[in-house]
C-alpha cells in the first residue's frame, strides 16, 4: 500500500434498547434498534505501523482518555485481520457518549480490510457488527445478530454533555437494579439502561431536563450515555443555529445529525 486511503467511521445512534438476558460469561443479551448518523470519525490508512489521533471533538471530553497503544480498537482490529498500516484517526465522535466511536473506528478497519464478517466483528465489541453494516437494523444477541430494516431519512438533535460514561459500570448498575422483581425502565424512555446510567452519572439528569426545556420534548438517552437526543422536526428548527447549551458554567455541544444508508456490500464493489 503506497497511496493513503481514507475511510469514514460514522456514529451509531441507539433508538431503543431492551436487555433480554445475560449469558454465563457475563455478556448481556440485547434487543435494540440502531441507525448510523453523519457525525463521523475519519481514518486514513497508509504505509507503516503507527497510530495517531487528531482531536476534532467539540467539547471538553477530547481524546485524552483514548489509548493509542495495542488496546486501541483500531490496533486490535488490525491485529485481528492480520494487517499492518499507519492509521491517522480524526476523532469527532466523543468517547463515553454512547455513540460507538471506538466501535465505528474498528468497523472502518474491517471494511478497509474487506473483512466485514459479523462473527469476526463481535470479537471487537458488541456494537462493531452493526457499525460494519450501518444503515438501520434490529440488533439482538450480544450484537452479532443484525436484521436489516428499511432505511428511513430522519434527523435528530444530539446533546453531548461534558460527561464520559463507562458502559461496564452502567451494566453493573443495571444488574443491581434488575435484581428487584418486576424492574424495567423502558416504558417511557425506550431504553432500559437509562435509570442505571443515572446511578453512574447523576448529573445526566440536569442536562436532560435543561434539554427538554429547550426543545419541548422528552429526550432519550443514547445507549449507556452520555448523549441525549430528540427527533428533529419543525419545533426543533431553532436549535440548528445553536452550537452549545450551558448549565452551571459547563457547556454541552448541540448537533443536528441525519441518518445514513447502509454501506454497500464489498462483494458488489
């Protein structure tokens, strides 16, 4: 490989999420509807063996907590497919936001290597198989079962609080809550992880309530958080000119995003 090649890595947005069980190995079984949106990282592959990050994340979370060694999902994906490359990652998807930024980057490696196998992708993380395919899908199992759904052109307003939420901690909190008979938390929110995320990061509620005041709708949490979102419509048109929301001296980025269709089948390319 002598000519650099750039591959986009769009975020995933989880529109609904239900935890359907837990395997003996500790992994949770899910049923979720996911879409890809046009908030995207960009990976440029070239000759060599080096990983670098360019921080274009809006807001204070930045790339400081993202490893650049062998634990990075890009490095792990390259190792999994047995490829070497120098990779420059322009990061725009915040870490710990529930938008699958690391998974999107790993999926971009698999698409670049022409290895978009869900059974391979799930070895890197539960969101990676969906990110490999993109579009809109019903996702079940531990993320490996992808049922494509008809693509829909939709717009969403994202609120990106200055909070990085640890997904593993959210699932631990969910398991603790789920011990109580009859516990479920998806009737209003569509996301059974929301209450658990509030335990891990209580300040999420402050951002949710302020966002609700601004847009006049009840925001939903993206995956394990920290992103809040509402579907964009005529009542949210005034948000497009706003880039930030402030609460108590802190700022959260506002972004209007659009859904993206699935990636073409590489065998058809």
